[in-house]
């Protein structure tokens, strides 16, 4: 069985609840961006939808970056004390963060150098689709496996420390 084997749901402490609660608005943004990429793929209002996609991706990145920092800078190292960070769940989570950030970064770089050709827009939109698939699966893993694991693993004092530290990020 994988490192993400099923874990029974646990009532989450306030810090983990906050991190989980940040997912629905991010998922809504991801869904909206994915819908735009579908329209671009189908060449429906491609210029308008591509312009909207650029705006949406920039807004999404602004919302995602602090969330990622709270996980990478606080939660992952705290869990890493118990399960390590070079392999296993934390390494996978960090890898997925990096993959998604790379796809978003490539999209934002590509739009600076675009000629406005339809094929270039479609290719750039595919980067956003890749980030969508990575992150929707990633959020599910966090909610169903990682957060419940952290709830069982961290002491009450560590859970309070997690909550306090993520308020600062």
C-alpha cells in the first residue's frame, strides 16, 4: 500500500482546520481557470478567455503562495520531525507543490513571450490544466490523508504552535 493509505477521519485542530478551509476557495479558482482552458481548447472566444485566464492565474497565484508557505514553512517541517522529509508523504507533498508552481510559472513566463498565435495560447493553457490536475489531487491527499495524519501525530502543544505560526505567515 502507498504512503497515502486510507486514514480514518479525525476532528481537526484549529490550525489544520484553517489549512483545510483554505482549499475550497482555491478549488473554486482552479475550477474557473480549468473552464477557461476548456474554452480556449475549443477555440471559443479565445482572445477574451485567454485574457481572463491570465488574470485568473495571477489572482490564483497570489492566493496560493501564502497557503503553500504555511504548509511548506510550518506544517511540513513539524510533521517531518516524525516522518522525515526526504521520502514519504512530505516529500510527495513538496514535490507536488513544486510541480504546480512550475506549471504556473511556465504559463506566466510564456504569456510574456507570446505572439498571440492560437496554438501558443492553447499550449500555455495546457500548463494551467496540468496545474489543475496536480492541485485538485494534491488537495484531496492533504484533506484525506496528510491532515488526519498530522492530527494524530502532533501533540496538543505542537497543534497550538502550528496554529500560532500559520497566523504569522
